[in-house]
C-alpha cells in the first residue's frame, strides 16, 4: 500500500514537471529563471521519490522477519515532541545529532520526523515508548530510534519525511572504572 502511494506521488510529480516544462517554452526570457527553479525543485522531488520507491519495493521483497526488516535506526537526542489533535492519536518527534544544537537528524536530504501511533493495537507498548522519549528529552539522554524504514503518510514538511517508530531505546554511557 505504501509503495502505491509513492507511485501515485511520483506520477503526479511527473505530470507537474511536464506542465512546467511546457510553460517554460512559452514564457518571456525574464520569467524563465523562476520557472526553471520550480522545474529543478520538481526534478529533485522526483529523484527522491524514485529512491523511496526503490527502497519500498526492495523492502516489500524482503521476507518477513528478514535481517533487513528491523535494521534501520537513528541515533540522537530528542529535540522536539509534538502531538496531533485533529482526529488522530499520533505523537511525532525529531532528534538532533548533538545535545545543545538544532542539527536535526536527516534521512536522505530531509529532516526526519518519527511517529508513535497511539491508535495501534499495541497501545501500551507505544505509551511505554512515549515515557522513554519524554525521559530522554528531559534528561538530555542519547536515544536509538528503531524505524525499519517504514514511511508513514504524515508529511510534516517534505514528502516521505516521517517514519513509524518500532522501538525507542535509551543509550546509556558505558561504566568506566578507573584504577
């Protein structure tokens, strides 16, 4: 289902590109730079969508329980936590690479948002993950967010910038014994 959504988005982008290219030829020279910038943006989105589609199709071809299924994760510090209130029960958050900077973790070229779906059948699991997330944010602890590369339909800023979380783990510093 997710791959079909990406294919639909890709088809829409290709149509948008064709229209922009047709308009470009009919414009006076002083307006062409603006339209060219839009064409470049669309081409960039098409490239990103093609990569996402290839990833989606390869994930779909991986057998359930395969070693690649849960191997994707991101490390960082919880930078922001937000809640949707319009008819859904999702919590989404972003992580940063360092504790005190806004150097947001990116997957591909865009800032990655991670979502916890509180409407899921395993709601107690996600509520426990939320408690870990809030503790990590409050205490400035390093976290590992497992997402398996599952793209959600939520688009905070860019297409395919949100990933469904399948686990959050606090990364504790190793004990050091001096002697």
